[in-house]
C-alpha cells in the first residue's frame, strides 16, 4: 500500500504547498504529532486532549478520521489532536498563523508562562503600528509591558502605584466611592492620566519607540478596576448578590478613557479581558490561562495574593473559585510599621532564641534604616520563625516567659500590649511588630486558609492531593514558601507542591495580545467556573476561626 500523503498549504492564497510522505512509523499518530514531526509544531497547550483550540487547522482536501474512527470531510476547521490520517490516505491542510507556536514558554522579569502560544497578534500590524502593550491594572499597582508584535519580543517594562490609592486602599472603598459619578470620573482620571498614560510613555521611551507606533493593548485587572476604567457604576459589586454589570471582554479606545495627547492615537483600541465574577476578575482569568492549570493531569490550585485574595481550584477539568476578604494587611496597610514593597523596606526577618538572634534585610540589598517600614514577606518570616522558636504562641501573643529571653533593647511594653522592635534605638520609634499587628495578619491569613479549605471540601480532595499550587501575585514572588506554609498561609501543603509564578495577570494579558485565539479561550472559562460565595458556606466561619491560630 502506498504511504499516506499530507500536503501543507502556506500563504494566504495557498500558493505554497509542501508534500510530505508519512513513514510507516507515523501510522496511528495524531495529526498534531505528524505535523510536529515535520517541523510544524502546533499550539497544543492542553496536551492533545481536545480541550483547547490551539491546534485548529483547516482541512482543505482529502479526508481524516476523528477519534471515533468516523470520516471527516473537507471544508471546515478541525482540532488536529483529535484527527488521524487513514492508512494510505491523503489530506491537504492549511495551518492558520494563530495555531503555530510563535514563541516558547518563557520566564519574564516578574512572571512565568508555561503554555505555548502562537504569534497571531490581537491587533493587526498596519501603517507602521507594530507595537502593542499588555497591562495589569491592580488595586495597588499597575504594570505595563511593551511588545514587538512582529516578533513577540518584550521590549520594555514600566510599573508604579495606582494613583487611585488616594481613594481607598481596597476594592470595597473604591466600589463605594465609585457610586458617585463625579468621584468615579476622578478615579478614572487618576488611573489613566496619572498612572497608565505616564507608564506607557515611559515604556515607549525605554524601548525607543514613539507612542504613534502602538497598535493597541490587552488589559487585565479585577472587576472593580475594569468597571471604573470603562466608566461603569460598580455599586452592584458591593451589594448582595454581588453582580457585575459586565464580565465579557470589552473593547474601549484611547479617547473613551481619556488617554489623549502625548502621541497616542485617540482610536487606539484597548481590549479588556473577560472576568469570571464580581470578585474573581479578568486578572484571575488571565492567571488561570497563563499557568495552564486547566490542562494539568493532577488537581491544581491558583492562589493570587494581591490586595485581594483569589483562589481557583481545578480538579478533573472542574473549575471552582472564590475570593477572600483578606484585605491589604500583607501589603502593610493598618500595621504599625507596615509598608508596601519598595526600596529600603524590610523584606526578610530571621528570628531565633537560645541564643537570641535577629537578622533583617531590606529591599535593594541596603542595610535597613532606623525608620524603615516592614513589607509583607517580612511579616510572614516573623510569624513563622517567631512561632518556630517559641516566642509567639498559637494565638498570636508573645509567650511571656520566652519574652524575657529577648534583650531589653528589642522589647516594647505598652498599655495595648507587647511589641518587638526590629531596629532603631532603645526607646526610639524604629520599625516594630506588635501583638495588634499580628492579630491583623492572622485575620488575613485566616481568610486565605479558610478559602482554600472550602474549595478543597467542595471538590472532595485534600491538600496533599494537589499536584501543583501556583502562587501568583507580586507578594507571592517574594515570600519564603516554607515560612508561608509554616505560619499557615498555605495550610497543609508541602514546599515541593508550591510553584511561585509571579504576575500571572500580566502574563495572561501578554498571551492575549500575542495570540488572538487566547481571548476566545478565556471567554469560555466564564462558562466553566463555579464561583463559591464563601459567606453562604455554612462551615466557612468555623474554618476561619480555626485558621486564626498559628500552626
């Protein structure tokens, strides 16, 4: 019998054809495997299980067999991972640009992408507009990536605090403020004119490209941030039953959001990525896709520890998610010496007794100043090492007997309780961690722990059955995983289960920008996920109380 023949069509008009004769060893292999063998690798990010559309090609002539052995006639788009070429058969296929792997998985400055993707930009490269941008609009920070759309190469990066911070340090205060049209417009101006616009200009300057070359951008963010950007009243997000006015992807242009002047084209499009729920936004949709967790063979968990705590669990293709009221404590809000992660802030603490020792390190590698603030990663260290050495009890209070082993210069005793001085002079006002601070941190920790436990209970699995815990968010990038487990922030897990993946919201926005097929896949996630309202779960309060203690 003659060998099977596969013909690859290239070019918009089909002017180039490559004839391939299949060796006998390829019999029974999927079309995806065959194409990869001949150096036409496809974007099969789901591991050839037919779950995504990354390997979709057009069958122009001939015939193929589907998974059930039925003949598939030409004239339509097919998922090549589900198709086989009949023995001695012939097929002509055309591979769309979006199905080709345009770039390998990569590690960026602050994120990791594990899924392959095609280079089929969301916005066409015409008229010299060969540059795009990906944005993560966080409650606290905004990050911009500038990207060459012809190569997929990241050209530059810029980030800074979201100027909306002055309207409140969490989404609930922003929602409340946004109910007033006047204040909502002011918040959008703060975001666009004081944050996004300047960051885009800075990224363009760093890359040596004029803003006029921008073809458009993909934007991730939580649901509240995207409502404010789109000038949509977010009030319904803060009132039961917590409904969003929109979750689907939406396109705005620069003029609509007030991104005017500075060389930006008023018609420049911005694609808002789709969200999943009122408190599980487009930033989480982006993260779920960028980690590839829906294609994992074992159960996997995404924990995004930003200003808000969002958690998504995937078990056998089933997606369940929730948002926790963790608040911004791990960003230093409301704590006596708390600060956001910034140069000079204390980021590491190592504490020991018998003999006593305390080591601290600041961001940037400089010695901690006497008035330095303490950021979230250091608080995790302090709780874990303080508990391990016996200085801190399970209830978060300092053990009064062990307290006396601490040198007097580190001890502060006030009417409201005890506090540990990290630096500064005896009697001075240097950075400290008090029992009241610890109580606030335990509340944030308990919200995240109880949320994780609730999703595990809903799906009927245990923490040790999770194959991979994806720890996302800027905070997650800098914490000591062993300490996070030790103080109960990641309850019941082992260090080998946890993978720090950084800003997955930004990673997902980059993928959507470079591979237009990704946007459709993100939209389908809205129909797959089951969002759990923790306040309606009968055992959530008990779990929360249990997690208020240190292990």
